[in-house]
């Protein structure tokens, strides 16, 4: 067996992880056209309108607000849903940190519930323990190649008069129980950040079919000009990527299946799952829960991450989560044992590798097996 790089062997990928974003002639042409016609420097030009229409058509959504980031999109969506001081917003104890801060930004109180340990997303069974007279909304994120149980969550929320904000930043064009991610809630958000499947360096969007939500966002954001804009140049580079996203998501899904098939014998790594076997994840990240010594394993997560990074495999730890947040900042409505475990044991594989050849995927699987074997 080849010696792993962390023991002095040659890295599996000596040039490091694949680059992102990918070289794309259509994006180059879009940028060149924007430079040539001057639309890149306009407040209002054709690229916003084109992108908004594409997103609306794809998601069958009437209103699309483009903005400067997915994090700001969450805050704008909450304001559009009229969430504010004195309100409570439920979210998972393991989630993107910006979602917690967005709840605080509008003056509401975050209420934490646990995740489903299979999907890394909010567990609908925890919701009855969280609801009070002050509960106004729930934020539901699709994370790390998993999907949230939105049919159950939306059913519960409708019965209790609670609004649903769907965070699809990691799951553009994912499929949840036969519907696109981003089409389940009263509003949904997308991200176009520099590492995302759709990237313009920065950027985001709010999707909604509710005119009043869209209007409140517009009133808040319009201050002579849009206070949280996506530039025309950023908008220009997204349609070519959106055209390719379906095919790329399919390629990533095939490669995830191949990679996991090559790792089935490694019991110390438990991969993320979708909430329903028929769901189709988008795989911005692929997650594993690492069995650490505290759970009977033989190595620490961070040692595994460092060893795989030495092989040129782009892995990192997951979110820190909110389980240690002060009671002054939030209310804990359920046990957060799965959220705590996710924060301590999650390892994430970044998506660019998942568009590589089958040979590269097999090399990555071999690197993971060799590293796990030596650490064990």
C-alpha cells in the first residue's frame, strides 16, 4: 500500500484540489459583452432582469430579489416576512452561523432544536417542543448533501401558523419530495458566494410567491438605490452557470455514489443522507460523521482532515453550531445532542472534486482508505 503523504509519501494530488470556479468560455463571453456594451457599470441593466426571469421560471416563483449575499438574503427574507422584536424564530442547533445572526439582526430570538443525525438538517420531531405564542417562523436549511424533511415541516408549520424560510444556499436545483429546493417555504434564499455551485464571488437571492413579502423587502432595501445590490457584472456571469447546473448536479451525484461505494467498508465514516431516498441532493459539500475516540473510534477528526489535506483532497470541518450560545442570545427548546456531535465530528468534502473523472474519484477513495488505515 502506498505510503500516505502525512507519513512522507507522495500526495495523491500533488497539484492540490481542482480549481473553482471552472474556466468557462460562455462566462468569458458574457463578461466581454458586458464590458463592451458598458452594462457592467450600470445601476440597472439587462443582466439583472435576465437572471431574475431565469430564477423565477426555473422555480415557478413570481418574485425574485437579487442581493449582495446569501446571508443578507436571509435577513431580507425575515424582514419581508415581518419578523421583528418580540418574535421567535426556530432553527437547528447545527446550521450556518449567518442564519443565527440574521435572526438577531431583525430583533427576534433564535430558538434552537436538534438535527436529524442522518441528514444534518432540522428534525421535524423536535418542533412541537419549540413552539410558543411568540413563534413566527422556522428556518430550514439543506446542508452538506442532505435534504430537510420539508413536507413534514411545512405541514406542521401550516397547522401552527408558522412561516417557513427555506435556506437552499447549498442545494440549488436539488429535489425534495418531487419539488425543487427553494419552492417549499413562504420564502427561500440562494447564495452566489465564491465557493458555491453558482458563483459570482458574492451575491444571493430571495425567492417568494407572496407579494407582501416581496414588497416589504423592497421597501426596506430601496434607499434611493438598492442598499444591498448584486452588480450587473455579477448578474452577467450567473446565467451561463445556471444553464449548466442541472447537468453538473447529475455528474456530482454520480460521483458521490461512486466515491461512497468505494468507502463502504470504512465504518469510522458515516455519510450524510437525504430525508427521502428519492430526493436529489446538489452536493455543494459532501459530509461524513467521523467516529472519534469518544465514540469508540481510533483517531480524531482533525487528524484525518490534516492527513487528507496533505493528499491534496479538499476537506474541512463542519460548522461550529450554536449549542454553546448563551441563554441571553437564544432559547434551547430541545436536547441538542446530535447538533453537538455534528459540530465535533463533521468532515466536509468540497464539491469541485465531484466534477472530475471516475479515475480521479477512485484515486480520492483510495487516498481516504489509505489514510484511515494508517491512522487506525
